[in-house]
C-alpha cells in the first residue's frame, strides 16, 4: 500500500499503568493515524516502551525491523538519547535513501546534545523532516544549517467544553504533573502554605509520585493542612478535564532540565484553567503573559507566592483568562496540528 508508515514510539500498549507525557502523545498520534488514514495508508508500529529494560537490544531490534519494513515513511517519536542512537544507525545503513525518516522531537534537550556533540547534526540532516515541539528548537536547528525542519507543537485530541466555574469561598489551586522535586512541587507547596495564613487557599496535587521521592513527599503532605495529594487522574480524558476545570489556577513551577512542551499546559487550557508557570526552558512560548497565565522566575518561591496572591485578588481577570485558555487550546488540537505534518510528507487525509 502506497504511503505506508512505520511508527517507532513509546506507547505502552497493553500496559494500563504506563503513563506519562511521551506515552500519551504517542498514543494520540497512533490513534489519529489509524483513524484518519484507514484504507489508504498502512500503519504499523514498534512499541519502544520495553526499551527501558534493555535499550541497546530495543534499538537494534527497531533497526532490523525498519530495514526489512516495506514502509515508505518511518516516524520516530522517542526520548532524545534513544532517538539519536537510532538515527546514527540509520545514518550508517543509509536508510534515508530508501525511506522518508520523520523525527518527532520529544522534550527539550536536543540543542544541548548538539552543543556537546556537533556530529549529531549529520544524523539529523539525513532525516526527511525534523519536527521539534517548540519554535526555539526549530529556529536553533535552522541556524545550525538544517533546512529540513518543521515546527510541530504538542497536541491533544479532545471534545471537552468547560462549564462556568461555580463560585467557592476557597481559592483552589492544582499541581498536575509527575510528582518530583524538579517539577517544582515543593515550591508550590511552600507558596500555598505561606498564603494560607492570610487567605482561604489550598493546593491539590495529582500525578504519579517518583518512587525515590515518595517518602519525602508524604512527609510534606503530613505536615500541611492546606495541601492534599489526590492520586492519579486518567490521562487525556473528559474526567480529567472536568476535575481540572473546578480549580481556579494551575501551578507549574518546573525546573526540570529536560522540559520540552509539557502536555499538562494544554490540559489546563482545555479545562479553562489559567496557569502560573516558571519562566523555564520554553514555557514562555506556551504561556501568554496576562492572557492565559503568568510566568515567574524559576525556583523563586516569593515570586510564585506574589503571583498567586495577585490572582486571588483579581477574580474578574481570572474569569476572562479562563475563556482565553479555551481558545488557546484549539491551536493544539490534533485536527489543527497533524494534517499539516501529513501534508508536508505527502500524505492526504481521508475526509470521508
């Protein structure tokens, strides 16, 4: 079948407990390809979720399966270290002569890796298309001489429309991410604890707890009356958006070194939820200052506290921002993102 696609991606197929931004994005991608290209394009995939057990064997298996695959297009959507190793092998075997390799960049560490090892640019130049999630990385690659770059932001598939938020005496904030120190959860906890002496404010935390952080995190929960751990929400579901839409503000004071385009920010927008985020990595591309949220300096509890206090005092502006967030989310709907990518690689979507 013409225009066949092989997707190499972390999917966690058959693993209900496998969650995370990369997996969710790739599942949406695979579902979209299957639904939109059914009958006109053959879709196959290699699930790299098991690579975590033996990455080298996983990469070699993927190489061999790709060599013998009849697919014209090969989409790679895995974490940067593994993606670059795979692209290096593709370069050695010159697979670009026979297949169109499309690299969907996961996370935000690619520029740093190129700076450490400029030879990476050769592997990237062999790709038919490189698709970073952020404009900054796209421009960086172009400035390094690559002309095969297309900005493809993170995306979601949703139909949810938030209802008007019910008034509540308590100002409700939420943290929705992997729970670890680098995602800024302790900064959020400290800021809300401090403000709770002056205002009726609380913080609910959702997300998987990093195993080696659990004991410390639970001790933080035990010492605070204003902060609660609420468990894990079902990813990319109306249930999740419904829960998030009941909050006044999302807190995302991350300083994670590998941060790219966090899907949680799109989840917030879909839910009509303004965000206070750290001005870290590429967050300034996603948060529209004063329109969909505010940015504060990284690792600065005082600035985070001041921003939350300002939001508490300006409820009318928050109501308008909720509407702005819903509008902003539309930019990241799969129907507004992926058709452009498919058109670029020469595949027409079935519109029947």
